[in-house]
């Protein structure tokens, strides 16, 4: 219109020579490959299966050709399988090759992997080859990382219990037990009588009986040595030992 100062893209445009406020700006051909990566879980344990989803978008206005995207799993994962809607992925080379990606088109690559013992869990994806020049290289790389559930927390069992309300050792405490929600704790007296048992234990036992044979329910247990069995619920070997109860 004769009041327009903002050009609108078009394939075949003419400007009325009598319109002094009208302009026609040619938009140059451009390529912009944008990468994003997500993982279906953020916290996992050794042996868990995770899935990475890598998305490549052509934000330019013409087709991009001969795109190569590096997707190499770090040593914290073992490859299981992959599937993509466009192109092919080689697990051996870690290259996702897309012959052509039209403007506005979206390609996805899904990779399933097993979390294993390693020292690197940050998965990095990046564009490494393209026939054209990418006008925006700030979005040519994306990262996703899985954090090991127990990586920074080692189970420590404190074997002294002094429930006298002084704020120290008032309950049977197991460091990092909150990371093992399927745990089970059993405690026995010196004669093998079970005096306490709880699933999903959360550091609350204060030396009170659970009414097992010898002692009445809610009775404070006598000073002495007790035997515990801790099942973390993660298929690891039970942890056993002795704790000393004092008042």
C-alpha cells in the first residue's frame, strides 16, 4: 500500500513508481540449521536405559544439503538402538547424515542407551558439515546430561544411637538413605529378636520397640548392642553390622 514502509517477502513483486513511500527489498537465500537435544530422564542409576532426542530444524529460506551432525555417545553410555525420520545415523562413526532438509523442515533422531560406569555423561551434538554457509552458528550445538543418582552421595551408617534429645545421634541415621526409597531396615537384639523393621526408612528410629515378642509396643529398648540389616532395594548386597544404643 502507499503507506507501507516495511517490506513483505514475495516471490514476484512490483512497486508502483508513483509511490514514493513504497519499497521492495530482496531477501537473500540463507541457511540456518538449529539443533536441540533432550533426554527423557535427568537423574538415573547405572543400568538404567535413557533416550536422547535430537532435533534439527532448517530455519533458513532454502533447502540445506549434505548435512552431517556429530552425535557421539560419551563413555558413560552404551548404545542400544536409534531411529530417525530423515537421514541415516551410524553408531560406528557417530554421524547423522541428512541429504536434504527443506526450509521449515524438521528432522529428529532418537537414540536409546544404557547408563554405565564412566566419567562423562554429557552428550554433545553439533553440526560438522553443510554444503552451504550457516548464517547463525550460535544454535549449531546442543547438550544434554544425565546425573547419576548416587554419584555425590555415599551411604554411611552411623552405629551409635543416643536418644536423649540433645540433637546428636537421637535417631539411627544412615547418610543418603533418601536416595534409596525402596530400602528396608531390620534391627535385632542380642538374642536375635526383631525389635524394629521398616520399609522406606527415613532416619526416624529412636530406639523404641515395635512390639516384637520380648518387648511391648512403644517400649524404650534397653542400653546395649543391636544388629542391623539394611537392604537398599537396588539389588546390591545387604549391609549388616552392629549399633550401640545408649541413653
